[in-house]
C-alpha cells in the first residue's frame, strides 16, 4: 500500500490521498484505517474488504481521497493503517504520527 497523509492545521482531520493497494494474482486483502488520540479511536474506522485478484493477474486498486475527522477536541494524533493478506494471514501496518511526521511500518 502507498499513499499520502496530511493533517489540517487544527489536527481535527487527516486526509489520505493517492492511496493505492497492490496484491498478487489469486490473493485477497482487507484494509483497516482509523485515527487515534493515545489508544482511543477518535474517528470513524474504515474497513475495506478489497476485491480478490484473479488467478491470472495482479491487481492495483486506487482510492479517491478521503478524510478521517476527529469527534473529540484535540484532533487526530496518529493514524493506524493495517492491510492483511487474507490468504497468508500476514498483516502489514503503518502507524503514522503527526508529531513526528513519520510512519512506523512493519509486518506481523
């Protein structure tokens, strides 16, 4: 998965743009994205059951830009992005922190 994150000056909304997912032929994936303050989810959590790639070809999906908007005051401190390869039960993640302007990434 690739894409861009940008916070509004109030930190209330994070916009995700140029989001693309890629997966190999015959595989399926699930995507979850949410905005947090500390350990509390403060935005709607988006979950997408991505379509499965056919056995004959890889798939790249492109998403329209969308926003995560915080309900409580204080805004979004960090964004959790998880994409799971449903076939192999492997999850890739990115934890993106506004204060650090970086994302911690990995797999589990």
